[in-house]
């Protein structure tokens, strides 16, 4: 039998979701249909569950099927080290559907690749929980009628809450707007925001300061909507005019629902789990403007929802949990009846897939991804995404959705490698088509596979050590000259070179002012923690506070402006600073995004085919600073 899986909410189209809702409306009638009769469901839960598991099991039995289960996966062969791939293969011959919950992001995708029967994701790490989203949307639709145009506040741990991730994609698809109200340090991951922007043109705007003060939180709220192209991430200085303009876009919003979540402590270190967490209680209930705002929660709750809400008509979370049975009955009926291979989502259909020609290749940087923790159950497959003209080449992990930048590419026949550059785009497309494209994490990896470097054109040094030093000194002096409140100053370097320069700027400021300055580091395509403290390092301090800070964002070279745009959207997602000013060692022109650096070490007008590389002494074997300009030589003309 062909299989139909539900691994991500993207596996279902909007029409299919509506079809499942119609089936759920008449779930009693499904009992007498024979579609699921005699079928067997295996529930494999590597993490605790009450609602998801029991409602799936109850649904299966109501539909005339039966259930087999390992009551505790620690009592299964998993405890002896069995891989998810082997478990999937074996249990496939005992059951007709596998319902799987696992602690690694992307694990259910791996199960689906090895199982011969259909697979349903009941939660994979901090990644997705699509059947919960079906319950959530169904509840919302029952309460509010249409989903289109609703304003839904998602609140709490937006970083690790898997229910949130599936939910925001679905809300965006149905045309609802999302307001994020994250606990500090638990903001929506950047890869989720990027997907909302890429697929649904959603952008962020800050909600008016006191708009959500009835919910106790120290965090700023942001409105995600495709309606107004406000491009917040392009403003490097949020002056009062811009603030007012953006705020007026979103003031007086009607809030239709508050979707509250539990702090996912099991996915955090103790220090990350510390700090304030939003709660909803009597203050919320009393506020007139929330009189029609329903409160939802995937449950279990800890103390973020006061029991007072249970008796209020707006607290609908027990209803939401009860819908788990009709929805999961409908889902099982739908998947068995269709019995067809999982639909590939709209993006996946038009996507370009990359599979490494070698047994080693690029790694997903997400340390919680199944590909990192159980590589034997996965394949080295990614979606290749291009950021557009002159943009970076991005790999999206097909298991956990995290995205990262391609640094090194190789050609498998000539066994040559070079740094990725847009000038190579045509070659790369050809190599990909012929199955000759290799991508590496490091030069070491390329050389271990027998690859040698491509030659590049002649290099000329345009800045030496003394020039780099004096440029950084001059930038530091200007920053100090503009700074009226050193306590507010926060220096943020873009990893890796920007971060080194930021540290040098901080030491200049320190010497001049005889005091320390707070320093952070930002990674645009990192392993999860986009914004990290560099100084002070005390883990007790918790996440960096951005509210009302004067941020100096530091990078080595500004070219198209895309890195800066990404960095700014990471900053704005994490809080509302008073201003962000941009300092770069080199401005080489050719901007595609209209951002303008405030402090520039040197302007270097370059030709399009030329590249600029900054070598900093901290990272160089010879311990010297140099800035080089060179031209790209097309590798196909260089098959020596
Ligand atoms: N039950 C939901 C989940 O498994 C929510 C939670 O645990 O907080 O993701």
C-alpha cells in the first residue's frame, strides 16, 4: 500500500486540512465506516505524553482499529541502543501506522524514511507537532469562524515549543496574523521567521509598548503580518518618527486569541530556564480589551495559566484537548482512505535537493538534530536555497529545517574545491545537475576526501596591520564621540570577523573610559543561539537585555547588505533597542539592501568580479592583519 505521512504541517494542503475538519465535524459517522477497521496502530513515544498518545489510541479504537505500544521506550530496544531506523523497519511489519514522538528534531522524518507504513509525527524535539496544530486550528475555527484575518498572540517559550512552530506556519497559510510575545531568550527561532518571510512575506513590527501589559512579561511583542511591508529590519536607527510610524501600524489591534505555552525546561540548560516568564491571570480577565480574546494552551500547563481562567468562558484549553479525539479520528480516516504517498509541500515541490556525492559532507549545525545524533538513520540530504542575486547559498536540513550558509564547494570529477562565491552560480547549477557538486564544512574535510584548492586570481593587499589598527581606532573614537550614555551601549559583532573587530573596539572604549562595556556576538546562520553574550560571561545573567539599548553592530565588510539585514532582524526579534548603528571595517559598495553604515574604516570601490577578504591576526597563523582584494577565476577555466 502506498503510504501517506504527516511529518510536518506542510505535508497537508489547506484543502486537505479543511477536509479533515469536515470529517471531524461528523466524527461519529466515521465509526461505522470500514476504512480503519482491523488496522493496527503502533505508538512509539520516546518522550512523555498524556493527551497526544491517549487521544490517538482512543481515536484508533473508536474507528475499529487496535493499538500496540511500548509503554515506555526506555523499556524497549532503544535502551539497548537500537537506532530509530531499525525500530521503524521492524515495527512496520507489526502495524499499519506508526505514531512517533521523539526527543531529537527531525527524528520522525528519519522514521518515515525507513518505515514501510504510514508515519505520524506526534512531536519531534523542538521542531514540529502537526496533529496538535490540527486541534488548535479546529478549535480556533469553531470559536472564531474564519481563520483569515485573526490576530493570534503566541506567548511564552517560542523557541523550543514545537506546537508553536507548526502553528505559525499554518496560521500564515490561512492568512491569520501572529503577535509574538516571547519570554526573554525564548524568541521564535530565526529559521522559523525566515521561512515566514520567504514563503508568506510576513515581516515583524513592534506592538505598542503597553498594549500587552496585562500579561506579565519583560519582553516586547511583535506583530507578524504580510499586510504592511514595513521592513523594520532596514532601519538602523529607530528614531522617534520611525517608531511612531511603525507603532501606529499596530496600535489598537484586536486580539482574537492568546496561545500560551509551557517553558520547555527539558530542552534548556538551567541558566537559560531562569528569568521571568509571562503568565495569564486575573489582570488579563479584567481588561476590557480582552473580553473576546480566547485563551488556548496545548497543555500540560505549569503555572503560566491561573486556574481562575478555567471557569471563564474564554479559557478554552480543555475544549481544545477534547477536540483531540475527533480531529485524530478524522486524520487517521483521511490518511488511511487516501493511502497515498505524503504530499510534498508547496515549497518542497519547487525545491532543489542536494545529496552529498561522498559519505561525508556538510553537517546540520543544529546540535539537537537527528542527523547529528544518529547519522546512521539519516542521509546527507538538504534543500539548496539561493538568497537571490549576489546572495549566499543556503542549505536547509530536510530533517529539522535549520538553515546554514555554504562556505566551501567542490567539483567531484576534477576534485577541486574553493570558497563559495556567487560568480560560481552557473557552474554550481551544472555540477548539481550532473551529481558532481560537493559541499564541505571545512578545508580539512575537503582535503580528507582528496580535493585540492582551485587557484584564484592574483591578490593585492589593500590594508596592512597599521592601517587596520588605525581604522578600528578611528571607528572607536567616533562611537565614543556619539555615545551619551555608556551604560546603554552594547557592542554586537557578527561572527567571526565582525566579532573579533567588536572585541577590539570594546578594548579601545575600555581604555578611553576606564570601564568595561557589554559585548555580544551574533551568528546569522548558526546552531540555534543566534545572539550570545561575550562579556560579561556570567551564566547567571541570563539572556542579553536589548530593550532601550544603543547597539553598535560590527562587521568586517559590507557589500550587498544582506548579512546586515539578517543581523538586524535577529536583533529586533530579540527586543526593542533604542537604536542600532552599524560599524564596518570596509565598505565595498554594490549594496542591494538600502542600509547605510554609520562608521566606516575604509571605502574600497571594487569591481563586481572582485572579492575582499579580511584576515585578522586573532585567526591567522602568521598573527598578522591584512585586507586582500582578488578576482574570482572561473573554476571551469582552471582544470589544472
Ligand atoms: N504537549 C505539548 C507537546 O508535547 C506541549 C508541551 O509539552 O508543552 O509539545
